[in-house]
């Protein structure tokens, strides 16, 4: 699937960005993300996709680093039903949730069709290797530039960090999926982008593990109803209970309340 530069640029010009908690989201569908990436690759331009969910949006309100990672990304799409609900309540609806765990499949398929290469970086030892095998089985024509699951804490050891980056750069891939969780994965991308200016990057969290089958995604009905976090919490309660129940849930409620207040204010101003 190939599109012209004009077509890829027009995708994000057709609709105005949607702002939630001070962050601008691109109101585009998953297929439009794929089309834009293919178009930019054809034009010799790299870039970055970021998929903020409630947790990342919450961090962006408190962290300058989080805001920077979002600001430098060429594509920002909402990975979370509460964000879609908030935009709908505010009267400026995002068209759909665009999850990184879906994009890793659709972008890989598109890269295979376009003769482009993919690199998998992240996950527990052996995870990226298994994910590569799964992608090869699903998309036989895909070009896999390489895979690497660095040891835990590699980013705290300068020699190992440099070696990881050198290996990715040496592979010279067209698309790199980086799965270390936010913001660690974005820090790695920040290091790699200047050295691979024609490459596209996406921080994909647990998506490499989902592809590999190491972790399981929530059933589709939970994804559509905004309950995917319940599935994740049940699987990793000790790691996620504070994030989901103490930090993110109250923030999500405030976000929805703020959207409702904004909608009422607009109605009042229109009278």
C-alpha cells in the first residue's frame, strides 16, 4: 500500500487536533496512521508514533520529560477508551482508539507489503525472538532486520546501552518497535532517532510480548468497553495496582468531569 506525499500530509490536515489535558491528539484512524508512515518512508522521512493512554496523559501533566516525548512525535493517537469518551463528552470527538498493540500488527503487515524492514527491540529475554517468529509466520514476505531483548537495567550501564543502540543502527531498519514501557522506550527512541533519521519508531509497551504470546491481551469485548485495564491488573496486580487504582482512576474521572464542564461552558457561551 503506497500513498503520495500529498495524500499522507492531507490525512492530518483534514481535521483539527483534539486537545485533552493540554496534549494535542491527531484525530486519525489506524489505517491513516499506516498510510502516513508509508508515505513518509517513501519520501525518505522518518518519524515517531506515540500512543498516550490515561497513565501517559496523567504523567504529561506532571512531567516535562513526558510532555517533551509527546511533543517531538510526528503522530500522537489515543490508546485508551477514557480518552475517547472525554473527547466525545467535550464535543470534539476523536474518531477511534488507536492502540499500539494493534498498530504493531497493521504496521508490520504494511511494511511486509511495501518491502520495508522491521526491528523488534524490547521484552523479556527471548520475547523479541519469539515475536519475530510469529510475525514471519503471519506475514511471510516481511523483512525482519533484527530483534533484541536487552537484559534488565541495560540503560543504566553505558557500555551495554551503547552496544544496544549500535546494533539497531547497524541493522538500518525502516520501522522499529520499542517495548520497554513509557518513558524508558521513548528515551531509547530519543537516542536512536538522530542516528536513523529515515526510520520510523513506535514505543509499544507490552505489544512485543503480546505478539510473542508471552502476555495475553484482554478479550475484544473488554477492549471495546474500556475494561482492558482490568485484565492487565488481574495479570500483574502487584505492579499495576497503584498505577491503575490510585493514580490513573481518579485522574480519568477528573478528565471526564473536565470534559463535561468544557462542553457546558461552550453551550453557555453560545447562548
